[in-house]
């Protein structure tokens, strides 16, 4: 007797099949109809103007679960992976069974027998347990979070969820959803056990879980088996009908989001053309249907997991910005037609530091920063932006300097250093871009001087623009003044062309990101280096010696726009004599399992580091906006850094140094740039 099993066991005759297929057809039709209703909201948006990598996106983000693995490595990530891969295995098992059953209609013989059948039963019987355990874990985790932090309450002033340390959204439907999934998994095994009990075969050992369940339910009659079979089928039909209204709908919407995602660096914002403004009569986004269809789809893919809110620097110091709520508000605005700024609130929009922590954490690829900045653009264009941030915009427009300093002051730091200037005809390989902070802020000037001296010592051919340098436009673009940014970018690209600049090195991650990811839209073809990258290259080549701090004496603050946005976390550690693998493309859990390449490290890392670094609060133009005491992201980050016990905090960004320095009150702790530590290890001859 060849191992196999009978479909529609004990249900002979066409009526049983007609009833089953009718039920499934109706439930699937109901599911498709509801998804089509949701799709009509997505289709309100503008058509996408990019070519997606349909296959690559699904492989990387759906099958590979790359973003899911990046957050909550001890609970949320493994739990979700068990549910996903368990569900995927059950879906694959059903698909293979359908192919085997209906293949003969297309000339494909039924292969669901023999050795294949035995392997099929064993593999999928075991994989199904992952699904059951994962769903059970999810129920326990959700209950534990509510027990620990309480139910979310509504803020009476805003009418929106109040601050809570519980990142998940909780509604009764969430528990019903998980209960339904758990019931599907358990009744699947009960059905298998009932089949084995009612119709035992010599090869039932190939189904270890089902065989064990059968041992708990001896003597099942055909009638009982049929009852269990139909109960499970009704649960499956109910799942299809209910799916579009559950958070788990993201198995459909997130797959579509991954397949259509734009091939756009995290640190790049999409430019607006004058032709677009003339066509639409406005700048930026006022109503949600002015976002792309993909952006609206991505908002609907949100399952309110709270990963974005969990890492938001503004939310975690008590500000009104809640990225998860922004997603819900904007999608709600897409359905209602309410203006985005009204739905979200202007206060929340201006609280964003554009650090991209939310974007990096989001498993369904929502680009919160794009959405927020597009709305900011409209607010700025409509004159709905005032205060110190607006002063910064005027200063850049009038002086080309974010702090309003005169162009001539950009050369003050050079006195006594014999810095070569482009206008003097100096030959150079690298343009050393100093930036507004690097030429003006006293602490940042120390970094600028250290970098210049180290480049000279390493024999690097470089020159500076001096008073011909102007703001890159990063703060004005992320504040929302798109056309002032484009004006700055066009001017700077013109200067680069005049001096045939091909390589740029800068100590400012914001300038670095703008040159690398955004100036290409304006004709700037540049090879861009952060100062830590170029200096680390010099260390690797033996032209400089790495710093050797005493063990535990130094902790490192990673800048958002270097480590998270541009994926560079190893260079700054290399300057401190540490080998690391943070730049790897390995998924989060795989990376976590790898051995530390520098087990005897001197550097003491804060809890949040590398791509998971905490924002200092300066980005998105927030450097120039008033901050309420007690609600400064820099204070939260500084506490985490000082909790390491290190006496020195190494930074690699002038903005971070300014923000952390303003909050540092402990005289026993000092702020230094990694370049200064490197210079100490390489004293001038």
C-alpha cells in the first residue's frame, strides 16, 4: 500500500464538494471586495513615478523579513518570525496539495503519495507548530504589555492616544484576531488527529504532532471527523472574510508595499519641480491624496506594532509627535479629505527631527519622514511657520549661513594653519567641506582644525573653499523650504564645477548625506567621505595610528545621519582602535549571533548604538527651534551616554556636539570628536 491520504474523507458525492467550494468562493469574494474598497483609497493618490523592483522587494522584505529582524530581537522579532514562517509553511502546504489534487486536469500526475507524501507530512506537521507557538506567544506578550503599562487612554486635549510606554495598539479585535489564528492552528492539528484516529494507516508516524493528538482522541467516528472538518473549514472561511479588517491584513498590503517600494536612499528627499508647482498651484502636500499611491498603500499596511513610536526621539521625551498616530491620521485624512496638517496637527509635524529612526524600524517600509516633510513644505509655502526656525531660513537666504554669519568669517578658523584654498589655484584631490557649524561654533571648530592637521600629517592633498562655501541647504530642506534648498544646491554645484571638485570630505554627517544622496539631482557628481571614513582609511594604510583609549574611558555617540541613514558605524570605531561589523548587510538576528570581532574592546557602548542610535534632537531644523526644558531629546541621549560611566563622550557630528554640550552639566565628563582623540594619538612632529 502506497502512503497517501484521501481528500474529503468519508464525504463521498458531489454535494460535499459543492458546499465546500461554494463556501470558499463566497468567503474569498467577500475578502476581495473589502480589499478593493481599501484599494480605492490608495488609488486616490498620485501615480508612482519610479520603477519598482517587484521581485527583489518581496524576496528581501517579505520572504527575508529583513526589517522585522532589525527590532526587538528578544521578543517581537522571533515571535513574528515564528508566526510568519509558520503561516507561510501552512500556505505552501495547502498550495502544494492543491497542485497535486487538480494537476491531473492539466496533465500533471498526482504526486501527493509515496516518499514525497511522507516528507511532506513530517516537514509541514512540525513547521505548523511554529505558527501555533508564535501566535500563543503574541497573545501572552500583548496581555503582559497591557498588564505592565495599562490600557492606552485618550488625551483630553488632543483627542488622540496619550503617551504610554506600551508601544502596541490594543483593541478587543486584536485579541479576537489572535484567538482566531490560534484556533486555526489548533483545529488543524485536531482535524489531523481525528483523521488518523478515524482512518488509521501504517505511515501515520510521518505526522508526529497529528499522531500524538490522535492518541488523545481514540475512537473518532466518521461523523465526528466530518464535524471537525467542517468546523475547521468554517474558521478558514471566517478568516478570509475577516482578514481585511484585521491588523494581519498586512500579509497582503505589506507584500504589495515591499514589491512597489521606491529605490530611494533613506537620506534622500524627492525634489519638487517648478513645472509641478505650476501644474498643481501649490508646494508640498496639503491633502493626503497628493501623496503617491504607494505612500497611501504603505500607510494602510501599518499594523500598529509601535516600532516607529518606540524609537521616536520626540515622542520619548513627551512631545506630541507619535509616528504611529501620524500614519493613522494621514490614512484617515485620505478617506475623509481633511487636510493633513489638520489631521496630524502642526505641532506634531514640527516636532520631527527627521532622524529616520521610525523609517529604519518600520517593517512595512513606511517612509514617515517623506510624509512629514512634504506636509512641512506646504506649511512653509503658505507662511505657516514662524519663530527661530523661520529666522534660520531667512539667514540662509540672505547670508548663505545657517547661523547668519558673514561669508568672510568662514576663514577665521584657518588662521595660522596654512590651509590651501581653491581660489588660490591649489591642486587638490579632496575638497575639505567645513560646513556652517564647523566654521562657526567654537567646539565644532576644534574638530575642523583637528581634521585639517590630520589630513596634512597623513599626506592627503586637500583644499577648502573658504568664503566661497555656503550652507548645503540640509536644514532648510528638512524644515520645508524646498526651493531655498534647491537654490543653495545649484550655487554649490556651480562652485564645484568651477574648481573641478570630484571628491569631498566633511566632518558634518548632514552635509555628507546631502552631497551623497541629494546633490545628484542637481548635477553634483561627487565621491563623498565623512571625515571618519577618510581618516580610518589613513589608519588602515598605516599613515596614522588609531587612538588607544583606556578601557571603559570612552563611549561613542553615533550620529543619525551617519550610522542610521548612511550605514556607516565602523569607521568611527576604527579610529578608536575597535574592529566592528555594524556596516554588514546581514539581517538583525544573524548579525546579533556573530562573534564580536573585538571581544576585548576598550570602547564602552551605550545601549542604543550604531544604526539604533538615539537622536540628539538637532535634525530637521530642530537645531534652530526653541526646545522646552525637560523635553529635549539631547537630555535623554546624554543620560544614556553618561550611564556607561565613561569620562569622555566621543562624537562625530558638530550638531550632536552642540546639542549634547548644551545639556551636559557634569564637569567630570567631556565631549570630544573622534578626530581629536585621533590627533592625540598622532601628535604633530
